[in-house]
């Protein structure tokens, strides 16, 4: 009996996880918010290496290994808390128009070239003497 329950629980989990990409692909509705929340809650740990890499590219390896690690831990916690919030509030249109709270919307988007270009600071204007 315990073996059957375990197998059923595993099958249910596999079915739920298989449906997450479809929920995440929906456009600005409760299903997308639920998928976004589930992705952020389960994959929020991706913020840790992403922040280390971004800080290393911006400020060098020492800052990436120290400050990037601190930022990564903070963003991991924030991403997972926001994911839980979005799961709990998915039936409600908050924020307005179902907009995401975090940018990027999904954890794996932190590794895209488009996000890295947007996150890069603008070059400083030339100094006039």
C-alpha cells in the first residue's frame, strides 16, 4: 500500500512539473502568474551564480567572489519569497495587469544575452577638462 501511494505521489509530481512550462508560456493571466511563481520558488537558487557572474564581469573576480556571493544569496531569498507570493496570490490581479514583480520574470532568463545587455551599466560620459 505504501509503495502504491509513493508511486501515485511521484506520478502526480511528474504531471505537475510537466505542466509548468505550459503555465509559464501563458500570456499575462493567473496561469502565467502561477507558473512564474512556481518557477521562481523552485529555481530561485539560480540567482546565486547569476549574481556572482554579473558582479565578476562588472567589477572583477574578487568582487564577484565576495559581493557577488552576498548579492546572490539575497536575490535567491528574494526570488523564492516572490515566487511563494505569486503562487498564493495567483487568482488575484495584483500587481495590475498580472505584471511580474521581478525583472527578469523567470530565473533562467538571468543567463540570456538580452538580460546581460540590459543589466550592463551605461558607459560613463567623457570627462571634460
